[in-house]
């Protein structure tokens, strides 16, 4: 399997995870494979930094507990892990030289018992109430993670965050109850459940609005369709692959961009299998047809508009300050931000000065964390 195929498989498993019992346990092996690692752990800590929940790959329950305990016992190194900006990917070697890392309590009590050494970590979510840590590890003696590995984790992390949002929104709802529709209607992401022939069995309100617009996705006699014949063929083949796994070279499901009929940016659609034997859905509104796939639809342009408006409302940013704040989140420096915005670097610095005043933070790393937290709350 190529690296691209492995990443796609990991993304598929991640989006399936919130809707399946032990879904994260099934997703972690795919994440580890995409990062060419032998071990993986998804650890969630509460406000007191105690482990709230954890799921792992190629770790015994004792090793997983030891990892969480080592994090608690080594506040210096774990503090460095928690200090990495949200969404940024960090090899352990970037946080501490190998020789020093080998002397830490975290390594000796949490990593060494696994027979591992080099690690690759990312935090897709860090709020005062919760810290989410994803890391994978390689056996002692293997090479360190390189730039391609860091890039792969960078691709995976946003999908993990989206899936965590979906899982958190659905956690309070009993998916076996008739009220499942109301729970899904509260999601900003479009959610469509389809059968093997692409017939729509359920669409939440966001998805219904997208379908009603008829400029990207719609419905015909054969089921859900896209704007063009080719895009429709690709979409329905992805759906069919979820029912007939053997027909897909890279595994069931996939992702694609759906162009709009009247211009504008495309929608992003992830198609993931929804298996009858694992999916935690058993509702009357599904009728007798069995859902085989879930379509998760996001509109980047709409998300950007909502995000800008939210930042203006929360912090009193001007339109120009909002643009600069969103550029700073990309993490490649003020000069790059200025170039994309078509303004001088001095103008970016001036806007940043006002942003710091309005948010009450003093360092750019603190600003990035604050803005990331604002965007997910």
C-alpha cells in the first residue's frame, strides 16, 4: 500500500470511528500504518491532567496505563508535549535531543516498556477542560520520523478533530432512539446516510440545505448525485465500494471534491462505510433499507465565513484583523501571511499588535492556541 493509500484508509477509519463501537480502536492501526509506526495511542486528559480515556494500538492495558502514569510523573517533558501548538506535529526529537529524552521518566516508564523510542505527536484539541493527545511510536533502533511523516500526521490531524466533534455531539444522544435525527441536525457538517444504490435514507438539516441548493449535490431517481456526470460516477462508486469492499483497490469509501455549478469553491465529501454489524444505529426512520455509507460534507467557504464572523463577535476584530488572525493560524510566519494577503509585513505587525491588545495575550503561541480554542468551542 502506498503512503497516499494508507493516509486515505486512516481518514476513512477516523470518520467511521464516532459511529461504531470500538471505532477508535479500529482507527488507530490505520493511523499507525500511515505513519509507519508499530504503536499508537489516543489519550484524553481532563482539566486535572488525569487520563479521562485512552485507546491504543499494540499496547497492553498495563502499558497504556503506564504511558498515562508516566505523563503524569514527568511534568517537564509532558509539559513540553502539551505546549506544542494545537494542530502542530512534533517528533519527540524536536522537543528534546535523543540522549536527554532517554533519561526522562516519561521515556523510561512510559515508552521504553513498549520497546519503542522515537515518537510523533499532535494535539488536535486543547482546551481548559480537555487535552487530546495522539502519538505513534517506532521500535527502538528504527529511524526517526522525517518530514514526510510529519506531513502525513498533519493531513490526518484535522480529520481527527472533525471526528471528535462528531463524537462529542453524538455522545449525549442515544443513537438507538428515535431522537437521533435531532442530534444530527445540530451538526454544522452535512450528514447523509445512503444505501448501496446511493438512495438517501437520512439527511440532517445541513445536508438538506445543501441538497436544496442543487448547485453541488442533489437527488435524482437513482439517488444522490453531483453536479457533473463524472463526479456523480465517482461519488456513487465510492458509495458502492462501502457495500462491496472487494471492488475498491484502496479500500472502501474515500474522499473527493464536489465542484459547484455556479462557481465558488468545491465542497469536501468524505464517504465512509457504515457496517451493519458494527454501526451503533438501529432506528425506525431507516426503514428496511440498510445504510452502507455515511457522507460527511463540509463547505470550506462557509466554514471560513462562519469562523471570521465568530472571531469578530468574540474579540471585536476588524475585518482586516480577522484576516490576519486566520493567516497566523497557518503557522508559516508573518512574511508569508503578508504575501498571501497582498499587504506589507509592517501592516501585518500593526494588525497583530491590535489583535494582542484585544485578546489579552502577549505571545504568538498563546494567540494561536486561543484562536484554535475559539474555533472549536
